[in-house]
């Protein structure tokens, strides 16, 4: 069934694993992810960004996710990723989403609280859960100075105050991850002391890690081998994601790794058979690449296998 993340997070928190939240844009991506979760008996969050809604149109994505639920019989959350306003959150809630993210993290602390609170009030009246964000992700690198960290990373005391004042159901935090394929220039580094401090002040409360792709080397190599140009990409090491799940992180967001898996497979297929112009013949391998990658994440990184 289509479910909220409430029970999924309670179980994940208690057992120190995380539910994978995967960004979806089309049928093959959804099918690859869902097959993996089905094989591994894993709960699943399928999330849709504003860009995804623009690309596929909201109704196609919604119907594809409905098909995935019906076909797989898995507990699946349909989540809005990075909702930038009350209006887009309301639209998704009215459309049948079971979870929305209001990302007002670029506003002041007080504004973030008031926007988030408004979304929480509406969402909860409809039985929908809300994720919010405190702190900044973009452009963060490992050479960030301590004083800068305090300005952009999530402040633990503020996190506790934010949750208490908004009544939000989960919180995305900034501890050094960032979106995309270029997360670190030098050695990867996350602020685990900060994460532990946040977790201590928010007991039994689910935290969310955005920008959590690991940028698998095998896909980078395939892309670069078959005509791509993605030099110097680096993700969060798997070990760090595993560690984060030990400190209250119950939702791990993954988009970049899906993009890389799909692109690597399509490049490889088209290169291998220049006469192929049947999209099914390069999208089926892309779907399989996604499926295998997601199974690996579920079993070896998130620990969400056999949790249904
Ligand atoms: O947070 C970013 C996600 O990877 C979604 O990306 O806005 O390009 O769809 P997008
Ligand atoms: P990645 O770019 O690391 O996959 O992060 C995705 C994300 O946080 C979506 O909200
Ligand atoms: Na999200
Ligand atoms: Zn994100």
C-alpha cells in the first residue's frame, strides 16, 4: 500500500537502519528501484522533485507510483522532495502524496519555522507527514573552516527548537553532504560530532541525510570509458552512510547514483551495438543496472533488507 513514513521511521530508528529515498523521473527508474526492494523485502520511499514533476508531469509520476504499489504490494511512501513553498506542498498533499518536504532552509530561522509550521498544520489535518530542512547543503566541501561550519551546518540547539516549534515529523540536516556528483575535493569528511549532538537533543526523532549518493566508481568508469566526461566525481563513502544510520538517520536520499547507473548502462549499450535504435534494448539494461545498484544499497549500505 501507499503509506506514510511514520511507522517505517519508528522501526528504522529502533533498529538503526535507514529507508532508501530514491528520486524518480520515469518508468524504468521506478521499475528498477521497486524490483530491487521487492527482491530484498525492503520498505521504500519514492520521491519526486519539482524538476521531476515538470519533466514527466505530475499525473504520470503519480500513476506510475500507484502502479508500482499495486504491482509490488510493498509499503511505499510517495514523497515530495524539496518542496519550496506551502502551495506546492498543498498541491501534492491534495494529489495523494503521503509525505512532503518543505525546504525553507534558505530563509531565516524564524521564517523557516513559520513556513514549516503552516505546512505541518495542513499536512497533519490530511494524515500526511512532513520533512523540513535546517542548515545548508549546497557548495559544502571538506575544507570548510570551523567558523563557517557553524554558519551553514545544522546547529544542534536550533534543530531541537525547530522540531519542538514546528511539530515536523523528520528533519534534514547539514553535516557536510551536498547534492550531485562532486561532493568533496579532497578527503571526504562529515561532521559526525554534530550529528551525534543533534541526535542526543532529539531522541527518537528521525533525521534525514540529503546528498547521500556514494558515486559508485564502476559507473563513473563506464561513463568515462564510453564517451562520457565526468572527471573527479566523488560521493560519500559507504562506511559514512552506514555510520550515519547508527545516529538517528532514518532516511537516506539518493538521486545521483541512479543517474550514473542509468547513464553508464545506456552509454555502454549504444557503444556495443551501433545499429541498435530500439529504446527498449538500451533502457532494459539501464533498468537492470538501477535494480542491481539499489539492491546493493539496501543490503550493504542502508540495512533495510527484510524489514517488512
Ligand atoms: O535534490 C536534488 C535532487 O537530486 C533532485 O534533482 O531537482 O534536478 O530533479 P532535480
Ligand atoms: P544525491 O545528489 O547525493 O543523490 O542527493 C539526492 C538528494 O538529496 C535528493 O533530495
Ligand atoms: Na526529501
Ligand atoms: Zn536533497
